[in-house]
């Protein structure tokens, strides 16, 4: 049974005439009559008294009419609601960001700027490398990309000429280790040639790894590390470091609580910290209708906190 059959029956009950009802439904009379006949066969009873002029409904038809009106009204209301939801989704701005930013920065940032109603985190992007974020913007897969960005020069070849960005705040990668029995780091920088320190590292093709490498090269004192594991996500690195497998550089916001409660400790002093900016990227030629107003609202809003 099709919804249009129910709509046909409602119109026939109103018009009490097959030809006028067929015209109202924009179909031929034979087609309309066939639909009504199929409807009666489906219900297993006669719904129209064809012996009267004008046509009338049988008692079963009267009962069925009430049901048709209820069903079609619910379908109409549901259709309107779904269209409204689809329109809202089309207007929503998709924000791609690594998991550490989604967990420690994005919720408060959305709340401060009252953006939760129009900006949605794009969860497929949590394991992307930096190039994936830029390509996601180019493909229109996401509308915004919130990324860490080193303050110094890095070796990655990234083309951002088609993008614009806002610097929303600052962050730093801090070296951390699980503590030993005395509360000191189990693994500490800089290590030695004979005893390099085990490193839980970022993915070698990622921006974080490039930023760390560039920072270490700028230090006058060499560092000796041996990589045990590589990961895109800072949360995975933190987990392995917490379990005592090695040291790792992690965004400070992601380890602040663990350091306060002594679960993690610094593996080196501040000279080993890697300064980062937190940037929000968008395409210069984005056609999303909500982006210009959002961009204007956020300009100059360096308010992510420390």
C-alpha cells in the first residue's frame, strides 16, 4: 500500500466524484479508479458505495477515512521535520581536529562562542595527519580545520596558499614520563649515546614529529632517543607513556591533570618544550553560507586559555 493511495481516498471522500478526484490528483480517471480498487482489495472490503449519487462511503470507508487522515498527517509532519533537519545539517559547519584538541579545547571553545548549534566536530578526522586536514578542506569534506602549528620552520612541504587561518591560542609539547618509586622521571632527557631514552613518538610524517625534530635540532645539547612506537594520536602516546614504556612529547593541556596528580612527571626542563600555535584553517573560496559570519566573530579571539 502506498501513501498516495491514502491521499487518493481522502480526495475522493471530499469530492464524492471519481472524475473530479482524479483531476485533483492529476491522474487519469482509469488510473485513479484502479488505485481505489487496489486499496479496497488491500483492505479486504468495499470502501466506496458506487450506487449513490454523489458517491458515498460505506461504514468501513468512514472508519478507513479517519485512519487515512491520521496517517497522512503524521507523514506530512514527519516529512516537514526531516526536511528541517536536513536543512539544519546542510547549514552546519564541519570542524576537523585531532583528538587531543577535540577533548581539551573544542568543547569549551564552542561554549564560549555559542557555536555548538552550528559547528559539528568531524569525528572521521581524529586520526588524520596534517596533510589530510588541508586536503579535507580542499575537497570540501570539512569546512574548518583546527590544528597545531609550530612557530618555527619545519621540513614538511605543505601548500596553504588557498587557505586562510586564525591563530586562536598557544600550546606546547612537553616531554613526560611515568615516575619511578621516588617520584622522579623513569626516563629523562637528554639521554646518552650509550643509553638512549625510549621514545613513544608521533607519526614520522606528521606535523608534530616535524616540529619536535626541528626544535631538537635547534638545541645546543644533543638528545639521544630510540623510537619504540609511533602514533598519530597524542592520547595513544600518553597511554603508553603512562604505562612506563618510554617518554613522549604530549600537548600540555592533555597531560595537565595527570601531572598534577603525579601520574606523569616532566622528563626534561622547559628548554625541551616545543612551542605551538593553535590555528583555525578554512578555504579562502569556501561557499558555506555560515562561514563569513563565524570568521568575523572569531577574528582576534585568542581566548583558548592556557
